[in-house]
C-alpha cells in the first residue's frame, strides 16, 4: 500500500495537469474505490459510472485539495463515497423501503437470524477508532457499519436489524456522541 | 432532518457531520450541508474529522477490480474537458448570457457532451461555477439528448426554478401530421406533466407557475405525438430527446 505522502503528491500533480498522476491514483485505489461504491449502490454498471464521475471530479477538484486539512487518501475516498450516497439517496427519496429491498433484507435477515446481536462486520484492527468502537454494543456498531459500508438509510438498518426506526436513529446519534467523547 | 436550520452548538454540529459522513441523512439535508461546507468552517472541520476517523473502515468493503475499459472512459472525458477549457479561454472576458450562448453554439462541445453524458455536464457545471458571480446566472441546465445519447438536440436553461428557456442546438425534422410535445417530471411526481407543443428550431420561454419549483435531477423530454399533442395526460409517442436537470 502506498504511503499517505504518495496520495498527496499525486493530487498536487493532478492539480498541475498531469494525467499520469490521476492514472497512478486509479491504479493504486481504483479497485478499493469500486468496492466501496458498489457496496453502496449495489449495481455494477452504476458503480462503474460513479467511479468514472469520481475520477473526473478528483481531476477537476484536485487544486482545492489542502494537505493541511487532511490526507489525500481520505479526500479521494470521500469524493467517491459521497457521489455514491447522493446517487442512492436521490433515487430513494421516500423513507419507506421498496418491496424489492424489503425482500432482499428479509432474505438476509433469515440467514443472519442466529447471529443477531453479534458483530456483522470484521471491524477490528482497521483504524484508530477501534478503541472507541469496542466500547459500543455490537448492535450499535452494526448500525454504524451498515450505514457507513452498506450505505443503508435509518429505515433499511431498522428493517435489517428488526428494530424500531426511532431506536435505530437514537442509537446512531448516541453512538456518534459516544465516539466523539471517547476521542476528545 | 430536512429543515434548513443548522445546529450552532459544537456537539450538534459534530453529530450532524457524523451522520453526513455515515450517509444516513436524506438528500435534502445532504445538499444543504454540501452547500454550507465552503462557508462554515466549524461544520467543515467536523466533517473532515469524521472522514478521517472512518476512512480506514472503507476496507470492510471487498475491492473489485475495475474492467479494463473504465480507465479509457475516464481518459476520454479528461480529453474533452481540456477542449472545454480551450473554449473557455477563447471567450474572454466571460460575459454571462453571451458566454453561454457561445457554448450552445459550439458544435464540437455538444458532440463531446453527447458522448460524455453526465461527466460532460459535470464539466460544464464546473466551468460555469468558475465564472464571476452574476445575479441572473442560470441555476439549472438540462441537455436533452437522443435516447441513444448520440446527439444533443435541445438545451433547457433555467434562470430561476420557475422560468425556463428551451433552446434548440440542432435541426429536427417533424414528420407530417406529427408534433413535438415537451414534458417534465420530478423524481417524486406520479407522472409527467405536459409543458406544451414545441416548434422545432425555435427557442421557447416557459413559466412553471403552476408547477413545483424546478429541482435537481428533474426529467425533461420531448416526445413525437400526433398533431395537436397527446390525447392523454401522459406521453403516447416515442421519446425523441431526454435529459435531467443539473444544478449549476
């Protein structure tokens, strides 16, 4: 894996108009970005379109990247993730889950029923937030990761975990506060 | 949360930023936050903190090797983006409507847009954003293309969410006994609404007084109907040109 400085340097080269620098970012991160976006939108053709749009945006916005305010890698992933999130949120404006999603979630639920209240994600050992995440209940961690990784809405998480919508909303809000306090 | 009041206290700003980065907010709130980020330092800093904390956990998604053709598409778009930049450079000083009219009339740009689709429109949006602020600048742009995306035929320019102008960018032959009818539909409407019959080759100014304000991603299309227009409250003929609104 490339060091942080590589991403920063490559973004600065993009800002100077170097196509090869963008190509290098694509080679380094293309597969991981496509994985992240595909997981959120659930459709391969759409995910590839969004990766196209993300790289065009990275190219056009590279001059706005400020290494003082964060890492290039984080900036790149944010662009791709938010394009994907805006896409799914625009498509599913309604709060209710459509039949197809509900069906899919129900099937997943049946499979996962026995594993309820245990972790749905192999989250440990990924980042500095580990220590604070470990202080939350498994179910609350599941809420956070179903949102962050799967791009689920509150309603989709509630359906997936078979919990009331209000409970899920409150859990997420409180978990974020707990994480924030743990870090400060 | 879909109201426009943003929290002012640090804890609430942090929670809102956290939900934005997690992705649980609805589209209206997401748009609201994205518009405020450039101006609101505290909110931006909170978002950047959450992005940094959570980014390592993107590894929970399995990587997927992109198909070989994907980089080619990106490179193709970048090549056209460079041409657009040349177009921009030849039009100095930028003078609002004239600048846009020159863009409308630039055939090679339209061919590029037709090929590049959304990415092309993003580029145009970015270029327009680079102009000095002007009070009467269009707020939405729609490029109406053939369903195969091979040719751009019309452009909708909206100077406000209630006033739109339909501008032809190329010729279109209406067969005898037929007419073009203009329709629009926002994401959450039940069906399309007719905006009337359109003469090919003529610009038309339309007021959307009786409709909700124009919104991002709103669909516009021109269908070929029998003379007099569709007898029903929805299109009955084939789509000739179609596009979605992009906020500028």
